[in-house]
């Protein structure tokens, strides 16, 4: 990556021309930012101190890139995305919040319109975080993972290579998702057995390699979904599901029984 | 519609005055855009090449309107909305993505704050797409349809006149929804029977005229909900529901039995 | 609060310096706005007529603050948030929409990235509305309440002090939630028994003090969840739940039976 700050091109769709400054494009770009050759930035972008953007990156309009964020070559960032914001606890939140290291976005990754990704997380190469999705701090999103529209990924989550989290799903904080897992639309996971009423060590579910979790199902705190297991749509999973097993219903039971 | 480019008025709530350029309002408006009389644009808007905005349209602050988008007379576009973006497949997505024709927004339609609507879709007259909702490419949203907050409409969806999709619902790609259908909040629909494990021709549900689908229910791939049928809240619908029938439960069964 | 308009500091993370105008930061700030000492505003903010921002407030980049909104001392507003927009009914919406008084945000409240909060509502001191959440008009959100990511709060909702609405939940219009209530992720509530098919006085649920409503459960219109009651994850609640009672299943039944 060439350390060529301010070699900026107009965004796709406008007549590409090199611009030397901010005039007329309403951008703020820190003088401490580094932007690679062939990268284009849309109107109204905000690029803060210490940001490093690779070569051939497309950054949409009104994108906000916070301090120190690193974006790999060939990535594509949708309009209005907010990258690398620090977490900020509400007054009544119990989980301590510390200053996170900068966000890292891998090569050829794709970030959707108005997606929000926090500092302290790593988004793998060729991964996708779709429109209006949120990924909190301290997450590791593997290579080629896809996070759907309006999905929410809590903090301290691991998602293995090639897994999919579909639209509107919630992967709660402290979840562990292995490789090639399919999490359907609107799946909700829990990490707090007593819903804030008692002390409880928060534990998200563990979903093993190749498992499939059906649309709009619910996973209780700490349940383990085994390798290649299948959770039917709308199931409410209250116990561990063994490797290769299929469960359905509320509460979920093995199928065939 | 008068082809009077650059007849722009300040947004509602500021002191309306005609402005001849961009100074002080931080807008980018392509010289190839056409903006009708009486239309107001907020601060920070981006209007790309070939956009055509009708008369008496209100465009909020920071709205981004991509190439060629057409907006009908009297429409109202909320702050931060992104209109007409092209689809962009992640590296690992199987569905091919092609360049879509421009988005068309009908007369007097209403688009909410931070809503995202893709190129290749048509939003009917007097339809509403509420705040933070997303509508993908190749959709036809009928007249007076209402799409609720944070709802997601996949690609290649048809929604007939007067139908309602409430907040947080997901209408999956390739769904067919007829007229006067009610889809409650948080309804999730599927189109992939094998959750990516086998080849499967993706099939969303078909929801016939006047059917009502209750809150937080789940519709399996390809199910047909008959005319005037009722799906109870929280039901998991695994089979077709005949015209006029009511179903409830997990799995859903006819009621009364 | 000092009535010291235009005492503005650059946002955190840029080198703080007093700025006397808008040059280079692409902000619009009405001359009728009042901004307290020690308040910082990010790039691209829009602050409309009559807005009053207290002392020591942090306003992120591209934030839009509509007419008359009041923000208390020490509040923190995330990037792209839209505060105080007026409701705007679609053509086919039955609920009448009137002009609402300005939004009030309490001291030390926290508003997330791309959150949308309407005029006519009050957000209490030290409350939190997380990223991508929406709060409609005519709501009273109590002190230290937390609204999670992508959650939607309908209009005319009351939420008592210290209650929590987790990510992706929908609190439908006309709901009443008392103090110290826990509403889990993805809970959906209804207010329309006949799903628009007949006249029905819209009635959201009533959730009494200290009740806990589990992840991805569904509450039918007008149900009352008693004091300290517990609704299990994935339950579909069709009847009132007495004080202290636990219910589970679809339909929800007392547990132990």
C-alpha cells in the first residue's frame, strides 16, 4: 500500500478526476490518514486521524471512519457506514467498557449502507456486513462470513470462516460460532439465564461447525448446537443438541422423535 | 414536471429561499439532475447524474440519491435515506448480481429516515417505506403499501396494492404477496428449504389476497397462505393454509381443530 | 446552561479547537440555536432553529437535530443520529398525526449511531437508545432505561425507570411498561387484535414492575404481564399472566403446570 495521503478520486458515478483537497466534496480527511492509490471516496466522508485505507477501495458517501481504522485493499464501503466507533456504555450497563484498538476490515470485504462496526473488532477478508447491520466491539468475523441486513452481533463474538448470519438475526455477546454455520433470518440467541435478576456469568450459545439454525428460532443461554445439527424454523432450544441431530418445536425436541 | 435544474429551495424549517448553488448547504447536485419546481432539499444531500425529482418533493438532510433515480411529485424523503443504490454481491454470494435499472419512487410516496431502497425496484404511489427499512433490487411495491420500521424486503418480491408489512418483518427474496395482505411485526419468511446445504430452487411464500399473518410468526419456504386466511401470532407454518382458514401453534394447525 | 450560541468545539478525536463558524466542518447551525459551553459537534451536523444543547454534550458526525429539540448537559449523541423529526403519516395510515412539541433528551443520556427519535417524546436522564433504534412520537422513556440496537418503540409508549428493552424488540404503540422491567431481544408485542380487518381500539400490552419477558416471545394485544412475572423465551402469550407467575410455550401456560 502506497503511503500516499490525499490521492483521492471522486466516487464511482461521478466523473472520475483526481482531487487535491476537500473543496466541493465536503469531506474531512485527517492529514494523518493514509489512502492508497485507486481508492475513491464519496461526498461528505469523514476520515479521522491514523486511518489507513488500502488500494482500490470504494468508500461511499457520508461514510465516517474513526481513528486508526484499517481497511484492506479492494474493500467496498456503503454510504453512511460508520466504522471503528468506540463502545460507550450507558450509565446503567454493568459490562465494563475499555478503549478498544482500531477496527480492521479485511481485503475485498463488503460493508453495507448504514452498517455500524465498532473498534476492537476484525472483519475477515471477503466477508460481508450488510445494510443496517451492527457489529460490536471485540468480535472476530472470519473470512467470507456474511452478516445479513439489520442483523446485530454483540460484543466478544467469534464467527468462523464461511458462516452466514441472515437478516435480522441477533448473535448475542459472548457467542461462539464455528465454520460453515448457517444462522437463519430472525434467529435470536440469549446469554443471560436470569434476565438480569441474579448474577449470572453471561454465556452465549456455542454453534459447532456446519450446524444450521432455522428461521426465527430461539437459542437459550449457553446451549451447544452440535456439528452438522439442524434446528427447525421457530424452534425454542432449551438444551444442547447433539452432533448431527435435528430438533423442532417449542420446546425443541428431536425429530424424528 | 419542469426540467428546471437547480431550482432548489431550502428545506422546510429553514427560512425558505431560492439558492443558486451549493455554497453553505454542503450539497452535491449533478448538473445532469432535473429537479422540479417547489422541491426542497436538505443540507448535505447528494444527487447523482441523471436523477429526476418531480415537483413539490421534500428531500431531507443528508439524503443520497443514486444515478438515474426518479422520484414522483409530492414525495417525501426522510433524512439520511439512500435511494437507488446498486446491489453488490459479496464474494461468497451465489445469486448473480447484474446492473439494475434506476429506482422509481411514485408520487406522494413516503420514505423514512435512513431507509435504503435499491435500484431495480419500483415503489408505488402513496406507498410508505418507514425508517431504517431496507428494500432490495427487483421489487415491485404496490400503491399504498406500507413497509414498517426496520423491515427488510429481499430481492425479487412483489407486494400488491394496499398491503402492509409491519415493523421488523422479513419478506424473503422471491416472495409473492397479493393485495390487502397484513403481515404483522416480526414475521419471518424463508426461501431455502435446506439452509444452503443442498441445491434448492429458492422459493419464498405466496400470500394471497386479504390474508393476515400474525406477529412473530414464521413461514417456511414456498408455503401458500390462502385468500383471507389467518395465521396466529407466533405460529410456525410448515404447510399451505387453505383460503379462509385460521392456523395457530408450532407447528401451525387449523383452529378450531 | 449558558446561552452562548456558537461556542463550538471540534469533535473528540480531532484536535480540539474553538471554531467560530462553519467553514471546513460542513455544519449548518441555525443562528437561533443555543449551544452550551464545552459541547462538541462533529462534522456535517445540522442544528435547526430553536435547538437548545446543554453543556458538555458530545454530538457525533452528521447528526441531524430538528427544530426545538432540547438536549441535556453531558449527553452523548452518536454519528448519524436523527433527533426530533416530526411524524409524517403515510396516505393510508389511520392514526391521525399532529404537530408534536420538540423532543427532550435528558442529561447524560446516550443516543447511538443512526438512532432515530421523534418529536413529542421525552428521553430520561441517563437513558440509552442504542444504534439503529427508533423511538416514535409521544413516548416517555424513563430514567436509566436502555433501548437496544435495532429496537423499535411505537408511539404513545411509557417505559418506567430502569427498564430494559433489548436488541431487536418491538414495543408496539400504546404499550405501558412499568419500572425495572426486562424485555428480551426480539420480543414482539401486538396492539391490533383483528390485524386491521375490523375496528378495534388499539391496545398494547401492560407490563408490570419487575416482570421479565424472554427472548423472541410474543405478547398479544392488551395482555397484562403481572408484577415480577416471567415469560419464557419463545412463549406466545395470549392471556394475562398473574403477578409472580412464570409461563412458557405456544400458547404460553403456567410453569410448573
